[in-house]
């Protein structure tokens, strides 16, 4: 006797079941820990920006500002960044790939506009911003996420030529060189260094010839050394970094570095307490931007700094894990983009922390997600939203759903 089942496998029932599973796969959970770690870094950054900037109105330069000026603006920046990230998350990765070349060209135009007198805004001797009335926009920050998308798209399109110098590596090298020229005219050597690391890292992960990669890497090191050697300001800053405690250096080119190190020394293990920093009282320049980590070290101590480092490490590791998952299911562009975002956040964080701790020569780069600044926080959030979208699409595909 045939086995009788209490339900039917009719075509309509099977079809509805498949549709139900497809709907469920598209409603899967996203990576909530990634969101929480990002929010924690931004909120901690906002608190530390307030602490580092609360005394700035005591100086003539900021006399017209209220004590809460930077706190209020940073809170607004975080709100706008969360909105931008929400919009970016809703854009499929395929659309990001199609738009990458056009975004790259558009951002190049913005970098050119920055250099035009009357359009570019000059701050502390650097012409790096475009005025949007309510805030200044920094195209070099936008270029960081754009070069991630463009390099990943280029690597996918030119995959068969990646072992060849003329058709594989050189076109991308020329594009990055043009970006570098525009950034050096601003000047913004720090952003150029980050962008070069992003592009080189993605090309390496994409399978570029190892010999050519090593040769070009050596050439880039030579170029950066030459830039420093031929610039008296950068050369003096480098030699001051090598001996920051010499009196002349400590009062001049190494002034920021020495006071940053003093801040870390005062913080010891658990810090002097939130709000208790002395170095932020007009001793440490740019305490709320480039040297925010020094204030964290002074007020929250070694423990606070290690917690911040651990959270950034987790984000970078998660980016590479998501990228590895994407490549495993044949989503090469998404995988390279995820790893490129990890390289970007990791390199910029390392440089900023290295400068604050005296491991690297002083350079103006902000701490991602935490330092004061509208463009930086916004672009960081957009980049992490793209990473979150890649993970979301990975989960759909691994459950058998369709995008």
C-alpha cells in the first residue's frame, strides 16, 4: 500500500512555499554587531570631542563660539551620517559597481574645483575644502571610498590582464597618480598615502603580478621619500620627529608630538578621568581632530586606548571576513570592495594612532568615526554601510535567495 501523507505536494503549495522562503531570505538579519560597534565609536568620539573642545572658546580664535559648539555640530554630523548610511545601505552592490567609474570622474572634478581660487576654502594653509555654507566638504575624503569602488571594479573588469604591466597595472597607476598630483597641490600628503594603500592593496588582492607589485611599491616609497626630502617643511618635521625632546624641536616642529606624549604619560593605566585633561587646555593643538586619541589616553588611560584599538581591529577583521565570504560565493567585486574598506579604515586608523603615539612623523589625518569633522564621519559611515550591504547580500545568497 502506498504511503499516504497528510498533506499534498501540489504545484500551487510548492510554489507558495518557495515564494515564502524567498521572502524570508530577503528579510534576513543584518550584521547588528557591526552597527553597534560603529555607533559606540561615534558616540564615544562625540563625548571626547566635547571634552577636548570645551575650553576652546577661551582662546581669541574661538571666542565667538559657545562651549558646546563642536559637540552640537558633531551630533548633527552623526545624525546626517546615519541618514546617508541608511540610504547607501539600500543601494544594491551591483549599482555601486555600475556607478564606480562615473563617481571616480565626478570626484576628480571636485578635486580640481578645490584648487580654483574663490571656490576652494583655505584652512591652516591647506586648500582642501569646498564651502556648502552650512559646512565645508572635503573631496579627498570622498575619494577614499570612491577609489575603493573604482579599484575593485577595475580589478574585476581587467582580471585577465592583471598579470600584465601595460594593460593591467599601469592604467590604474596613472589614475591614482593623477589623484595624487591633485592632492599634493592642496597639499594633502596623508590622504594621498591612504588612497595609494587602498589602490595597491586591492590590486594585490585582485591578483596583480607580484614582481611588478614589488617594483611599483619600491618606486612609491622612493617617491614619498623624495617628496619629504624636497620639502623643507616636511623635512624639518621628520627630523624633529626623530628627536622631539630637543628644546628647539619641542618648541617648534615637534610641539604637537611632545604634548601628545605628555598626555599619554599623564593618563597612565586608567586615566585622570573624563574631562580632566590638562593638555586640551590650549597646550595640545587640534586636540578635537587629529590628536583626539591623546585626549582619550590622558582621560581614559591605557585601558580606554586599548578598548578603542580593539573596536577598530574588530571592524577591520569583520571587513576582511565579509570580503572572504563574498569571494567564496563568486561575488568578486563585493569581496574586493569589502576588503578595500577594511584596508582604508585600518590604514587611516594606524597612521592616526601612530602619529599620536610618536611611532610615525606628525601628519594631519583624523581618527575615523571619532574625530571632529562632518565629511570624514559621513564618508566613513557610507563606507561601512556599503560593507553592511555586502554582508546582507552574502546572507541572502548563502540561504538560496535572489538579489
